[in-house]
């Protein structure tokens, strides 16, 4: 029964990741076509962003599949870190996009001649983008929360911010359109490039935030408050007089912990073993999927 449940859960995670890939393919193609025909840097910036979204979505899709592989002789703690590596890869891709967007926007603002043709299609592509990003971010966020998946959570956060960046591009397009009726306000013509800089600022912020979290996970940084929570759960078990040397780290969607506990020195090996099983069961009830190792020590008699 447990295996079936795990299989169903993995299929749900894969489905969420695959939906992101399909959406990214459609959006990237649509934005490239409209961006080229309109000459809008804001839309082309979004197309580049969506193109990297596609690469990131593909990496996430394969990372989610590979991270579920069981532990083996070379990877004693499983393959969960693959999800963390995929999130780091996505961060580097996004930062690379920011560099290109900023370079092109500054070039246009400093004299590079480019005509932006604002048509109804420019607005349609951005509104469609917002609708798709809203839908897939909710799907990914729900799956990430359910399965404690950092890779899916990173994708969900990413696509949530895409909504705001798309809104920035729409604002830029509107201001460029207004400039056609207000020729005496020349700065409005530059609104598209300024909007592109706005997109890059949003992408950079999300990328750096995501990168910091990913690096912390790869460095085995203990999740905030988790050590205290584990300690309280262990010490709540009858017969455990103390819990110390608590260490917790994350590995993709999984948490791994090891603790030292003190028990009455007259406790039999059988009883101590039963207590450790009880502790593991209690911890996993509160923190599903946690792999916890327990070392038993005798209480020092005075």
C-alpha cells in the first residue's frame, strides 16, 4: 500500500513538472513570434525569459524524476540533492538572462534606433502569458507543498513573479502607445526599454533569493527551527531524559536527522530499541518522510 501511495505521489509530481514544460513551450513560441513582428524589447525580453523557463522546466522535470530514485551504494542518502542542483542551474540561467536584457535595454536608451510596433497581438500575448503563469504556478505550488519539493517550489515562485514581470511589460507597451498621441513627451517612447529593465530587476531578485536558498541546502544548512522541533518531539517520548547533538539537513524533498538521547542505564537493549522505533514513528507523524537516526546513551549516575 505504501509503495502504491509513493508511486501515485511521484506521478503527481511528474505531472506538475510536465505541465510546466508544455506551458513553457507554448509561451516561448508565442512571445518570440509577436516580439519579432512588433519589435518590442519588453516582449522579446519576456520571450528570452520564457525560453529559459523552458530549459529550467525541463531540468526540473528530470530532476524530480531522478531525485525519487532509492539510495544505492554510491548515494547512501538517496538522490534528493539533484533537486537542489536543478534549482541552482535555474538560478544561473536566469541571471544570464538579466545580463542580456540589461545590455539591450541600455543600448536602446543610449541611442540604438529601434521602432516598436504596438499591435493588439502584443497585448494578447502578455495577457495569455499572465493567465498561463497563474495557472501553472498554482499547480506547482500545490504539488511543492504536498511533497516538500524544492525544485517544484522554485518553479512555482519563478512563475508567480513572471505574472508581475508581464504586468510591467504591458505597462511599458501602453506608455509607448500613448507616446503616439503625445509627441511632445519623448520619454514615453523609451518606456518599453524601461519596462525591460523592470523585468530584469524582478528576475534578478527572484534568482538571487532562489540561489541563496539553494546554496544553503547544498551546504547542509539546517532548516530554521527544525532542530528545536525534532528535539521537542523526541523528548516528549516517555523514558527519554534528554535529547542532544541534534543535526538536521535537507536533501531535495527529504529531511535527514540524527540525534543522541539519554535513557536509564538499566534499560534493556530490547526496550531501548522499541523506544527508538517509537521516536521514529512519532517524528515521522509530525514531519513526514524524515529519515532519523538515533544514538542511545546512558544517563550519567551521580
